[in-house]
C-alpha cells in the first residue's frame, strides 16, 4: 500500500435483502453482510416515511453494536398509499389485494438510508422518495403478473427491475435505484462523508 493511502474502514451492510446486496456490489467496494435484529412493527399511527427512517437507523445501530469499528449501512423501504403503509405481502392473496388497491394510483416509496460508524461517532440518515404511478390494472393482469414473478418479498408487490415495470405508467425519483431497495447516489455521498474512498 502506498504510504499516503488512507486505511479503509471495513463496510458492513446491515441487511439480509438480496436486492440491497446486489445494488451495493455495483460500487465495487468490499463489504460484508450482517442481519440486524430489529422489531419492524410500526408504532401506532406512525407515518410511512417516519417508519422507514426509524427502521433504517435502528438496523444500522443494531449491526454497528456488533461491528463498532466498521462503517455500517442500514436501510428500510415502506410503500405509502395515501398515507397508509404497505408492507411486503408475504403471500399471493395479500399481493392481489395490494395491487388491486394500487391500480390507477400513485404510490410513494420511502427508501430510507442510514450510515453509522460507532468508532468515529459518524451518523447520517436520509430518505429517497420515489413516486410510482400504477396503470389501471385488471384482475387478469394482476394474476398473470403475480404468477410469473411472485414478488412476495417486495414492498408493494411489484419488482420494477423485472416484469413489474409493465404494471407502471411512470416513475419519478432523483435516485433511481431507491425503488429497488438502496438509493445508491445517497449511499455514495454518505460513504464518502464517513471517510470511505469510492472508485
């Protein structure tokens, strides 16, 4: 190593989401993955955006407690239909119900990001908002889509990076990967602020 090269802190992704892992790999920075032990139950009348921010920070802190010298990323996504949170459907019937609710509607996806390092006291949290306009889907389209892609582990029951794009009329965002689960523009800014050197 060149004598003037900074020593990189290790990077830990506090998430078991394969979508977030695949997105973070794009940055070509080595990282490890740790599962955050966090209760994701919303508080009474907690707004979707507030919930996403709280959980992202809680996940980052939970993992940072295990890896105090590392820079830790926590993230959470909550879909918001007219102020009501839509979680991961988990199964087919719930996904059908969600997509019926969302047809012809604009859904706001709050993708929150937290970067912390216990050793340096660094902490930043932010959220990227993505507005997604769904087509006026009929029941047959919903059924065909769900059988084909089975997006039961995705908030809002659709994968925009896959066949789910066919369900949409428009996507509006200043951080395009946020909808998939990790806003990489914000992630890069925060990691640099935390002292990591990115390519």
